[in-house]
């Protein structure tokens, strides 16, 4: 069985990396299909800036910022390499970048941080972390449920949500990295709860530091769950203060580059988000964030429609910590929704469904699996759930493969969305 699982996971990884290459490579470089373009270039620039140009903007290739979609800019006057994005993705991509750099030297292509090997590394890195996240989610669900529930959770997440799109079409964005870190964090916390081995707590601490360094706002969203975990599972270990001090020091390691870069930006007079802000806080676009065919959450991640009844079922349970977990997960979902609904670009610009939720899919799936497992023994329920997942896949996969990157027109243009589905 173990060998069979390895074959399945390796096959899935190979298929999706192939799809990602097929979808991105054929369009060439320096366009919106590229994985070093716009936001993705903003994440990437830390790597060539550090390992090749040593933060000397004058040494950067001429026009590198313009040619990669403006995800960063070079300041010739103050000799700065400036981006509003945090360094976490670059930290996690270091091994892939160094491998690409070595390959560029060996193959004789320009070792400038922007030639084809570096684009390939961005695709492979995103696919690797996405599938590592799915694997750790599977391992977590195995600890809490049976094998069938574990595969149900992974299958629904992969084929019934917009995660499929961001593995195949946009692996250079930060969300697959955050997805991996969330799954890894939850798995390590569960292992620490079962074994009380410090190594698992240290691994969880490292995951938390990276979560912040990849996307700082996610630590705000994650805080209610961490508080819940400490109250119900972690209080006993607080007697060992040095254990937690060491964990805090480990969590601070990946945060330090973010802090140093913020000081660097301040020195260069660059405000990362400028005039961007929460301009809709008085009238947040909640319905658009959740249901609009243009970047709404549920239309492109229908699998998580199951989250709503699952939360209500858990709320009715009096045994264990299920009710408090439902309140915590529901509160996090509401916090994510209201935060992005108040942001000036509530849909986070071009994309496939609302990508701000992807980072927390492991927590949502973890919450859903208990009530689904309790009813799985009923044949009618089992058939309904399997049919629902199949319908979700039939919605998500065709739309993912035919999505025009940016949908033009009004936010509630269902007719346009139906045309994209029918094109399959």
C-alpha cells in the first residue's frame, strides 16, 4: 500500500508539472503567462538581487523591471531594487533558483536571473510546494480520519477548487506556497500534540515564520486558530518556557529578512503599498468576494460549499472541541472575507476565483472532514458526496483550462462564465 501511494503521488506531481509547463512555456517569456511577470517578478527579484547582483541596481539587466511587467523597479538615483512584495516566496525558492543558476552556467545561457532556466525553476518550485502541501494535508487527514476521508479531502481540494488553476496556470504566485505552509503547520502541530517531541513544535514555528514572510496578513487570519490550539491542546507544554522561547527564536528567523527589507525600503523612501488601502471598509463587497463570477470564491471553488453545512453540524456537537473548532474556522473565514471585501482591489486583480482563501484550504478541509466522516457510512450520503465532488471537478477543470486570465465586463456576468464552461 505504501508503494502504491508513492506511485500515485509521484504520478500526480509529474502530470501537473507537465501541465504547468505546457500551459506556460508555449507562450514564451515577458508576457502575462510568464511565471516571472508582474506580482510574480516582485517575488522573484530578491533572488537575482541577492545571489547575482548583490543589491547593486546598476548591475541589473537594462529594462529588467519593465520587461517583467513592473513587479519591481530599480532606483538608479539611490541604487535601490524596490518591490512591495515580501521575501518569503524567494526564501522558499532558493534551492530551485540555485539549481537553475548552475544549469544556466552549464548550458551556456545567460546566468542573469531572468533567462529560461529561472522561469523553469519558478514553475517547478510552485508545483513542488503545491503537491507537498497536498501530501501533508493527506498525512494530516490520515491522522484524524480514515484513508477514504483523506483521499476525499485531497481530491476535492485539488479538483474542486481554484487550487487546480494556481498549480497549472499561476504557480509563480504566493498562494501555493502559503497552502503548503498551512498544511505543514497543521500536520506538525498534530504530531506535537500526539508525541510532545520538541522537533515538531520547532517545525511548526518555522512554518509560522515563513507564513508571515510569504504573506504577512495571513498571520492575522491565522491568529484565532493558534489561540484555539494553545487553549485546547498546547497549555500543558507551557511549563517548559525554554521550549517556547526556542520555538519563538526559530519563528523569527524567516521574519528577519522581511524586517531588514522593510528598513531597506524606508531608507530608499519607498512605501510598499502607497495609496492602496481598505477604502471599502464602510461598505465591504462581501457578496462579490463570495459569489461574483469575476473572481468570486464559491463559483470557482464549489467544493467548499460543503464547508457551510459542516460548520453547522459541528456547532451541534457537544463532545470534544468540535464546536469551538467550528467557531474558530467560521470566524477565520469571515475575517478573510471582510478583509478582502474592504480592500481597494477586492478581487485581487486578475485571477481565477478569489485566491485569498487558497492559503487556508488545509484548515477548511480539516474542519469539513469530521462531519463528512460521521455520515460516510450511509450509502445515499456517500453517493451524494462523490457525485458532488465529480460535479465540482466538471465545473473547475474546464473553466481553469479556458480561463482568459482577466474577464472583461461586469462582475456579475454569468453569461460570460457559461460561455467559458461551454467552450470545453
